[in-house]
C-alpha cells in the first residue's frame, strides 16, 4: 500500500476529531480545521477565478459558511470535500457576477463627444445590418438556451461549467464529484444536442420559416 493512503486516512481521522470538538463549540478546533484546509481551498479558488484577491475573499467566505452550517454537517462526505464544494460554489457565483458586471459595463459605455457636442469618432458600422445580426443572434441564443434547458440536469451542469464558466475537467470533477471520463461523456452528448438545435435553427432560416 502506498504512503499516501495512510496519510490521507490520518488526515481524515484528525478532521473527524477536530470536527466533533468544533461542533461542540470549541472555536480553537475549528480554527485548526481552517489551518489544515485553507491552502487547498485557496488553491481551488485561485485556479477557478485566476484572481488572488477573489481567491482570498472566497476562502474567507467558504470558512464563514462552513462555520455557520457546522452543526448541519453530518459527515456524509469528508470535511475536506465538503469545504471544497462550498468553495467551488462561491467561486462559481463570483465568476457569474463578474461576467454580469462586465456585460453591464460594456452596455453603459457611451460614445465620446468633442467640446462642440459632436461625436469624436463617427461610427462606421452599418447599424441596420447590425440590428438584423443582433436580432438573429438573439433568436439563435434563445434556441440554444431552450435546448440547454431540455438537457438532463447532469448534462446541463457540465455544459455550463465547461462551455459557459470555462472550468477545466479537473475543476468540474472537484465541483460535481463525477469522474473525468463521465464528465467528458456528458459534455459530448450535451454538445451534440446543442449542435442539433443550431442545425435546426439554420435549416428553418434557410427554408424561410
């Protein structure tokens, strides 16, 4: 047997002892748990957000959430896995909020004006063509969204994590608990279903429907 297995068993046994004390109100025991797991939680948050500031905040939020729900934790999974799941959820929320903020900022960017009140740079875009393209993109986006909504939950979750949030297979495995081969299989089937929805959309458009 490798040295890793006994070491991991020892870590989990230490976690269980500290957890029992922490659930009885021993704050120092919870602080010890934080010390044992904060580096791995920070590393996960950093890999997902690629921001040291975000990773630090996510680490704090993770252990605050863990402390607040400590008495609800029944030990169905290892304490380390539990806090990793909390950290991943916080990181996903941070990524989604970041994308929303970036989109809102882009929408609010206004054209610049000269001192005379004229546009500093006249737009060269064909706005009528741009409007048609935006309408088409909106319809296509709606078709893709409807197809994604029809996916089984496990497939939809993997698709969103990989193709929307941009997580790696390893990160998705940490979040979902599924194996990487299972994740790849679900993602492949989800993409096939979405590709079929896109094909149907363009075939409909070509038929003039």
